[in-house]
C-alpha cells in the first residue's frame, strides 16, 4: 500500500512538473511574440524622420519598430511576393494602388500621410546656378556629365523628375545624360560625392545631406502631386501595427515630419 502511494505521488509530481514546463514555455512564447517589433517597409526618403517617429512612439509607451528602406517599387514587389511587412509607406500612389488591387494591403487602413517637393541639387561647393522654368538650359549646365536621378521608370522620385523635365520641355535634351540609381538616396549620394554635378531628389533628402545644396525647386505644377500613402498590409501579424500607423497621423509625428520638410496631409488624430 505504501509503495503504491509513493508511486502515485511520484507520478503526480512528474505530471505537475510537465504541466509547469508546458505553461512556462507557453508564457515565454507569448511574451516573445508580444515583443516582436512592428515591421515597416518605407520609401527611402523617409529614413531619418520615420526612425525619429518610431523612437518617439517607443518613448511614449509604444513598442519596437524595424524598418526596411528602399525604393517604393522594390518594396511593393517584395510585399507582393510575401515579404513580412506590417505597414507599407510608399512615395507615390501608383505602388500603393498596385498592392491594393492585388489585395496585399488593407484598403480601409489607407491614408495619404505626407507630401514633398522635388529639387535640383548640386555638390555643396558647386558654383552652378539656375532658375527652373520652361526650356531652362539643363543640358548646357551638365555639359558632358551626368544628371543623377532615381530610376525614371519605377522609383517615384525618378518618375516625378522625368515628368517635370518632360513638362518643362527639357527631357529630350538630357535623357541620354541621366545616371539612374536604384532609389533616391543613391541618386543623392552620387551628387554628394561629386560623381554627378547635378541631381533631382526630394527637398527633404537635400536637407539631410550636408554635401549638397539646393539649386532650385521644381514648380509643383510641372509634375503629379507628390503623395506618400501608408497602409497596413493584409498579411501583417503584429497587433500593434495599427497603433503605430495611428501615431504617424498624430501631432507628435507631424511635428517630426514638418521639421524634416514634409507637408502633412493626414488629419491629426
């Protein structure tokens, strides 16, 4: 009888140990899952301001945010192929529309977040001057050198720049002089390093690189409106992604974006 009782006690103890182990493992897994960062795929031009907004959100009680910055076209294609993003922020409507039609973003979460301007930049020590207007002599300013631009057929900064040059009647004279980069920050770097005498980038890009100066701004009427839409992805798993997207529409984030030179389009939450 005593041996039976001892065996029962040992069996019960083992069962309780197993239960506690399973419970502890479950709790750890839940905690790890809860601490997973919100993953944001964002246009390269948003790098500094988006990171500042994420840091401010975390300081205010939010969670961790990780970013993948690149050209909007490349990011959209990655999301379409199943890349694990919770939020997508594009530098134009085209690539957001593309994902929306493909069912890869939640249409009811879409918001036009920000606006921007495109500018002509030169290395900081350049003596070049120009007034951007119809038929301005951009080809003469370049001479035998190159005009740095993001990919003019896919990357928003490049498509906006091409549209502006076409509208102003100078595209045909410079199209063979364009050095195309994979994204706007790569185009900016070509100018900052002195590898190109002129480039077309966003005004906000020029403000973060001390190696360049703004020669002039392109007339807003010369190209489609520059709009940065944001949305939750359909396959996003992080429950806090909606909170961060809402934070980006709030007053604290707006102050960060405005200081960086963006125009705030979304209404303050």
